C-alpha cells in the first residue's frame, strides 16, 4: 500500500487556518472594503468555502500529484484561490479583485483564471461529471499508447446538494459501462443546500447507488477528536447520539455554539454516568470543537482516507461530513449560503486569527509557526512541482482539401458519412486522432461506415456476435482498445461532457484528439447546458447535428428543430455552418478540423439533413471554398435592375432555386444568395463594425455580398429554422426584407407537406417576393 509521507500536522493545520482566513477576508474585502461598486451585492460564499477548506487544504497541500486534475465545486472558489495564493500561484491583486472586473473568478474558470484551474465549474453537476469523462479520455489515450508521463487521478469536489443534478447519475451509469477507474469524487456532506437543510439519510441512498455502479464508498463521518472521545468511557453513547441527530438539529446547535451543545447533550444524556462525565470534562469551547470535528474537518482523517485510496484505481466516492461555515460565526445556520460576516463579526474573526489590521493579505501573518518552516513546506508540496503553463499538443496536419462525394443526388448527412468513410480508409495522423462519439444514434447519423472500419472503443476486445455467427449485418460492432468510436447511451448531457473531455485532451493530457460527436439536431436542447459548459471551458470538437429542421418530417413536431441556428449564432466558442451541398460540406469539414486546433479557433457545429438534394456540377475553386467558410456566396448575382433577391440556407435551397427560376419570368435580374453560415456572417459583420468604429476600414463578407443588391431591391430570406436567423440581413445595407422560416411545432407529413404548411416552399418565396417587389403578377404562383 502506497502511503503518503505525512506532512507535519501543525504546518498543515496552520495553512488551513490561513486559507480559511484568506477566503473569508477576500469575500469581505469585495463587499465592504473595495471601493466602487454599483450597489449589486458581490456575495462570495464564505460558508461554502469554509465547509470545504480542510478538504482542499489536505488535497492541495499534501495529496495531489502534479498530474492529478481537479474540478473544484463552484462556491469553494475562494478557498481554492486562497490556496493558490499560498502556493505562490495566484497574484494578490487577483484576490483583491475577487469577483471584480479582471479579478479572480467567482467560480473556478479554466479560461478566465490561471493555469491551475483544470476544469471550470459554476453550473452545478457538470464539473463533477466532467472528471468522469476525463478519466475515460485518459484511458482512451493510454490504451492507444498516446499518454505520456504519470497517469493522473481525476477528482471532483462537490456539494451534497449538487448530487441532485440528474446529469451526475447519467454519467455514473455511463462510467460503469466503460470500466471507469482512477476517479475520486469528494462530497462535501454539510447537509445544507442553497435554500435549506437536506433530507435525512441521503448519504445512504448515495452510498447504495455508488456501490451499485462498482464504486468504493468511504464515509468520513467522524474526525480524530470524536473517535478518541468515543473510545472514552461512555463514548459509544455519544456516538449513538451524534449519528441519530437530525441534520437540522445538528446544524442549529452548531450555530448556537458550546453552551447550547451542553444544554442539549445534558438534556438528552445527563445523569447517565460515563457519558455525562465525558461531557462535563469539557469546557464549552472544547465541546463545540468536539461536536464540530466531523470527518471532513479533520486533516488526519482526510489524509489517511486519501492515502488509502491511492493504493488502488477503483473509482471512489468520499462522503465527508462537514458543517457549512465551519470555523465562522455563521456555521450551521440554514440561511448562510449567501450570508456574509458583518463588519463586527469580521473584526472579531480577525482578532481571533491574530491578524493585525492592515496585514490581512500577508501570507504568514498571525500563524504560530515560523515563517521559514512554512515556506519550506509550501515549496516541497507535491502539487507545487506542477508546471505553471498549461499543457498543449502540436496541431495535427489537415490536408489541403477533402474530396467531395460525387453522387448526383445526396443529402448532407449522407455526404458526412461518405467523407468520414473516405478518411477512415486513410492511414494518416488525422484519421488516427479522430474519435467519434454518439448517444445511441451512431447508425442513424451515418457514422456506421466509419465505425465499421475504425471499430468501437472498449478496454477489452469483443467481436461482433452477429458477425461471428455469420448473420449478415451492415454494421460490424467489434469492440477493441484500438477502437475509435465511443458509443454512449441515450444521454445528450453525456455526449457533450464526453466531447468536452476529449476536446480538452491536448490541455489535460498533452495529446491532441479530434472529437466528432453526432446527434439529432433537436436534441441539442437536451444537453444544451453541457454544450455551453464545454464551450466555456474552451474544449475543441466538431458537433454534427442531423437531421435538422422539419426535414425530419415524418417524425412530427417532437423531432423537429427550429431554434438551433439561433443557438449556433449565440453560443460563444462554437462556429456554426449549415451547408446545402456535399462539396460545401467537404470544405467545411476540412476547415473545422483546422479551426478546432487553431489557437484562435474554437469548436464547430454542422447542421445537416437527410433530405436528398440534386448536387451542382462545379469545380471547387479556392475562392468559392473561402466564401463557403466565410458564410455565403452568390448562386446567381442580381443584375442592376433586380427588384428581388432571395437568400437561402441549407435544406430549402431547391425551393429557393425553383422560386428564383420561376420569378425570373416576371421580375428582372433576380439574385440568389447561398448562405452557408448565418453565424459566421453575423459575427463578421459585428467585427467589421467594431473595427470601423475604432477607426479601421474593415468590410465584412456579408457587407461585400449584399453590396451587389440594388438599393431598392427587397430581400426574401428562407431557411428550415426560425426566421429570425436571417432577418438581420435587412439591417446590413438597409434593404427591405421578408424572412421566411419555421415558427411553430410541425406535424407529420412529407417534407413538401411541411414546407408548404410552414410557408417555406417555392410558392411562399414567390408570394413574399411579389408582395415586396411590386410589378406584374407572378404568373407561376398559380402553377406551383
Ligand atoms: C445548474 C445550477 N443550478 C443552480 C445553481 C445555484 N446554486 C448554487 S450553489 C447551489 C446549492 C449548493 O448546495 P451544495 O452543493 O450542497 O453546496 P453548499 O452550499 O452546501 O456548499 C445552488 C442551487 C447553480 N450554480 N447551478
Ligand atoms: Mg451542501
């Protein structure tokens, strides 16, 4: 059994006190001392930080190895920042500006804080599950011989109320399927949430469910003081009392302090011989210290438990009993979540901590251990050996072009399968680094051909039974450690968290992966917060969402997506494209592979469809490819006398082509603009305006494109999604505009039925054009 060298308990205890002081002061400073402010309460979670301060101190100052990676629960950020400050890895100014502009972040943030934040947190539950998928990602790399250096432990520090988030339980199940290992979750079991005291006996449910999924569970209920007291005569009675005490009573007595503890314990256990004597032997302060000495507030207990868990790689959940606000005057009070020490309380706390006024930020102020010893200790902490900079990995070269499938009629989804299949046949580094993943829609999103060649990932080899039994099947589900597809159960949160873990492999493990996730477009909404989280962390992946819009026509309104292009536009860190043709998709996939590896790049979202469309016969020139990436090109440039111009995007392109052709008989010079990315066009427009406002002369792609539209002409935009996606085009040069799209839930039918129903068919486009561009009646309106 590998035991950790026990750090000197007195030094560790002193540094815990310092971290508790700094985290409490940091929040007080932000609320009461820092000048400025706009009347908005800064808050800061003094109680939550105190609750976890021992656990964080034990981990960061003794247990963690440089290769370990941690998700710190959002409201323990202050104590995390304080520990980084003690370790010389966080600047004093950042702490002074905690929660202020440019200061240390309210919740640990990979992208806004320092390199020591391994996983961002904030939306509870997500950082927790992220560690599980990162552990799987580490195994994925290791089993392919890709990981370097020591294997890290993935660790999440979470609140007990956080366990209510369903995504944690979805991840637990998925982890079990994949033979999860090397993961610790440490639950801050303070029996308090934001609003209230949590339900009795919850830990027993948690324990059962973790064990059910093959985890070890270590319940850290009592600290060493309590265990020593239990060994005294009468101690067992005290233990029984503590273990039977309702959560709310324990919290209330903690808040009231030593005298209240004595009153209650004497009421319940007085005149009972040994146990009464045990209570009477202690002063009020000693009694309060004893009752507060739960497992999560006892450094020796924590060190021993973590040390024992180091000896194996089974996933382990530590349920550490704590008191929210431990060590502070608001300890245990059920309203303490956003509670702040009053200035008077803070003054008392400062004096109790032996800190002189004006020396609040001093590293070693008020500690009864020589500064030199503390400095030596801090320099020798294993975590201190971790490099300051983030890890990275060189970009995988991307070919100049990916060949586009040549079939005359194709859907973008079919084209996706074909392009990936072509890549699967190659032997290059790009194909080796691609990893696909899907929540039970692998086959229906056309990943099948890729999986047939590149196999499904599993820790152990397992042949496809159907194949072995010689039963014909289109798909060969051979599982192997070499497999490059991670099959997930139907849980879209898991998909995005898996993409987030794989998409940070360069940073977390120093190995580059090119993750591609597929799902049905409407179900983006099901995992939206995890998608947002992945982007916030700066993870890099390609999301292929298909089918989309009402092209899932026979599936009805429950399977149709209208709002997703707006998500694609508004989601930071995610560039969205919606190609109409296979050759556009080939250009965009190539671009995405480069974009998701570029320092200034990001993730990419391709919105595809199963609707087969006649393909244009054209050569892909560099200029056309650049336009496709930039967001649009002219199918047919409008002439100088154009009264109407149609702008279309994605699956409705055949309707737009038809309408443009028919309109041409009654309106002159009709133009047709193909839009491949409302998102890129809009982002480029804003950027150009900002640049001009700053004195530059930039012109955006959309401004250049629309400068070909005569002043008086009207724009008709159309796409299989919400019309607002393109309605802003009228604002670019001030053209009149009518935006067609889908505003209501659909129903079952053919694509043609639904396009007619939603008013995005050729007739609707012509009607809109006729209304905005007066002239003689459009004759074909009567024939389509
Ligand atoms: C998804 C999400 N919903 C709601 C919140 C608001 N919120 C912040 S902390 C919290 C509960 C905290 O309870 P617990 O996890 O037990 O931590 P403790 O307060 O005990 O430290 C809630 C509901 C959030 N951050 N994320
Ligand atoms: Mg709690």
